[in-house]
């Protein structure tokens, strides 16, 4: 039992320490997610100010500060709270003989670093795309995902407005995907993580970008806006599920971009009754609601 208690406490304390050291610049700059998130957010926000897609939308749009809180809660506070649980699971798996490379299909350590990173990026994105579909398809999961779709005006910070329960689903699946293909996370994985944050911020921003011919590979604000559309095509539980890559949507025919005015209504049916505050939104999925 002591082993499991230590397995919980050590990463918990370690994550707190790492976060604090990030705040006071005592970690390598290229792994400093705290200030990295702030810098990326400021850059995209400034671009929203100078090149607004929806010009009538305020710089401090609806729920701007709520989404800002979500960014730091999901990226740091909740990560600290949950870090020990994942380490305990790893210890349990090790105890039953399942290690990082037990399920790996091949050993990529001999590949060039850039190849490892590209494959790592693609694998993670596909797992997230697939998980994203599950969040829309199954009512029990959709109850939690509604938090993200309660956004009524899009801006960069909406990227990280999501229910903490999504991390409970996403992270194990992402870890499992990496274990199957790699058995480990590449040393330079921070490059992939920062790229994903940047793309996600842009996809939720008030900027009209399509990436030209690369739109069939990379997700973009025009495509993702329709993912948040209040009105969806008939018999569809969602469209444009891509996270960083649009590639999966085009391959599996879940793409949908009927126009690009940017003026569509966002949300979901019944969202007028959805809680508007952080606590209400994060307790919503746990209780049965009256229709």
C-alpha cells in the first residue's frame, strides 16, 4: 500500500514543483508550458484584434474571462490534481507485467528525430479525433462535452473550455495509442505539444484562415466553426471532428463547410438552459436533468 501512496504523492508534489518553477522561469524555456501558453494566447489574441473575422465581436467577447480561467484550470490545476492517479495506474500495470514497450508494434528509437515527432503527432491526433467522435456520439459522454459546445462567441481561449472529465477519457486513450505504436514519448515531444496548442488556439480564434491547399491536411477556424454550429446537417451528431488535422474528416467523410461567412449561430439545442458559470457547467454532467 505504501508503494501506491508514494506513487500518488511523488508526481503530485513533482507537478506542483514543476509548475511553480515554470512560473519563476527555473525550467528550460522550451518546456515552459505556463509562459508558453500565455505567449501563444497573447499572439493569437493580438491577431484577433488586428484581423477580426467577425468584426462586430468584442475584443473581450462573451465569456472571455470564463474561458481564460478554463485555460489555466484544465492545463495546470487539474493536471496537478490528477497526476498522481495516472502514476498509480502505471505502477499497477507494471505490477501485472505491462510496461511501456509491452504493447509496442515497433521500436522507433532508430528513426530520425523528426520522423519520430511526425509519427507521434499523427498518432496522437488520430486518437483525439476518434475520441472526439465518441464524445459526440454517446449521450453519457456528450453531457460532459456540452461544456465545450456552450461557447456562443468563438475566440482563442474557447480552445481549452472543456469539462475536466474529458481528460479522464482522452489521456488514457492517448497514452494507450502511444504505447501501442511507440512504447514511449519522444524526448522532443514538447514540439508536438506546443504545435497542437497553437493550432487549437487558431482553430477557435476570430480569424479567418483556411491554409489554402493545406486545408485538407490541417484544421482551420472556418472548418472548426462549423463543428460548433447550432444547426447540423440532418441525421448528424457532429461534423469536422479534427483536432489539429482535418485529414481524418476528409478521409472518413465527416467534413462539412457549406459557406464561410462566420456568422452562424453557435451552441446546441437547449443551451439556453445550460449553466453559465464554471461550477454549474462542471457539475452538469453528473446529475439527471428534467427535460
